[in-house]
């Protein structure tokens, strides 16, 4: 008998998992998606008015240094090379991000060589901090107070709604600091944008026989309908699965303000606004993500970061210490499940990039099928959560 699986959520986790499970074994898969579209928060489609490819939940740039992940995604639609170059406005001046030699020289009005800049920034750093325990300490130790205040303090406070000292250092470690003129936002070997958008890639992933997608179909745990499946793979928010019985995990959400204009509004895809006095965090102008296309009009979005209310889409897991305690309690509940597994950004409550989500889903499918074949206990989570 083919196994019958239910996958909850049609984002990258759910779609990659469906693709891999159906490649590895004889099974039928239903995917239930509560929204009216596939793609999760990576959903992109063409704007009806201008034809520009819109990333509906904010800019997504696919990047990885693993050739097998790049090749895997490319099977489902062409990714065209695109290098993300971000600009940042601080006190009315525009600088390149991530912080690189151009940023340092412009900001301090110098003409440093790489070695001189390295020495200069090392002197600016706070050496009394041995092991940075949070975002602020990480910044003060490695780039010093001036650059921290100009580019990180205000932006981070707006983005996360709290003092950067309350946030983990890992958030800052996402961004490189370079002592050359390389202003590629990512360190990855491969970076690109799907020519037909992310949702088209995911549609192709789940186009095989035996996979059925149901849109506008929310998941309610422990219903009779769920009993028809041998196993449920859940990629929604972990706290929602347990109907918030231990409380709500903290997320930031984003409100987008859409604008249309003629020509070119800001000359680049992403302009960050680092001053606290400007209420939005960044402006993304989407036609620049596809420089191979021509558009007379332009569409851009101002992003406002906010606390997540019960009806809002969760974006960024805050992972403050109270959240992490609650997460551990939810994970203890989940560990008792025998016919449910949890994976992806929302179900594991982690700040994940697309490449990590995809890699983890590929690995999870393999592990799940192997363990099933060997009659072992099935995995509940793809990851360990350090206590
Ligand atoms: N960040 C900042 N200033 C910037 C850009 C980023 O302080 O101009 C900080 C901020 O805390 C942010 C984090 O670095 O949440 C990670 O930035 P990234 O661009 O990776 O965020 P994403 O694109 O995922 O929103």
C-alpha cells in the first residue's frame, strides 16, 4: 500500500519535502495551504498593472555555496545570476552595505588600504568584550561604536522592536564586514533570482503524479480528516499547532506600503534607512531584481516592521529568552508525537534562509524514509535546539 502523507504548508519546506518523498518512495501526498497561493513568504508573481515580478513578502535573493543545492533548485526553473548590492542611508548620506572598504573610507573620510582599514577598525573595536553575548556586544567588539550607531543601532531597533542588547549576536553575524571593495551582500558562491519567480519554482517541484495541492485549506490539528494519513508533516507555526496553549512565540511582522511611479525611483533594489527617526526600515524597488527585463514603470515598497498580532503573518522569529523557554516547552510536547513531524522556519522557530530550508527538507526526507524502512522511531524535528 502506498503511504498517505499530509504536508501542511506550501512554502519551500513543504514543496521540497513533497518532491523528495515522492522521489524516494511510493506515496501519495496532499498539501494543505491556508493561503490562496503557493510559495509561503517567498511567494512572487507578476504585478497585474506593470508586469514586474513582485516578491510579495519582501525581497528574497537565493544564495548558497553548495552546488548541489543550486543545481537542485535550478531543475525547477532557471535561476539567473543576480548580485545583491544594498545601499544604506545614514544621517542623510548614502553608503554601500555590507560594511566594506568603500563604506569605511566614505564614512571616516579616509583613503585607507585594506591593511590600514583593518588596523583602524580593530582600534575602534571594544577589546574589553571577550565573548560577545548579544548583538550590541558583537558590533561594539568588531566594528566599534561609530559604525554601530550609524548603520546598526537604529535599523535593528526598528526591525526588532527592542534594544539590540536583547538580541542574539547571531543576527549580526549574518552580515559580513569586508576590508576590500566587494559590496556583494552575500558571501555565497551562487546567488540568483528565478526568472519566473519563486512560486513557479515551487509549482514545478510539486507537479509530479500523486501530489495534490489544496489552497485555502487551513489545518486544524487532531481532526478526523487528519486520521486518514499515515503521517503529517507540519510546516506552520509550532505554537499554532498546539493552539497557543503555552502562549505565543514572539515574531516581527512587516507592513508594506506600495508605490508606483514612472522610470527609476531609487536606482537599486534595496535602500536601508538606518536612522531611528525614519519609521520604515527599507525600500525595495522590485524591477531591479530582474535587470534583464525592461519596464517603463516601477513599483516600490516601504517596509514597516511591527509586533505580530493574532491575525498577522509571522516573519522574523524574535527568539528572546522568554521565547526560547516557551519553544523548549512546545518542543517537549511535540517530542511525544508519533505521526507528526515539524519542519521549516515556523515549525522550528528559527531565522532561516531559503538555502537552509531547502537543504534541511532534502535531508529530512532522506532520514525519514531511511528510518521508516528500518523500522526505527520517526524523526519529529530536523534539528536539535540548544538548551
Ligand atoms: N541590519 C542593520 N542595518 C542594516 C541591515 C541589517 O542593523 O542596514 C541588522 C538588522 O538587525 C537585521 C540584521 O542585520 O535584522 C540582518 O539583516 P539582513 O539584511 O540579513 O535581514 P533580512 O534581509 O533577513 O531582513
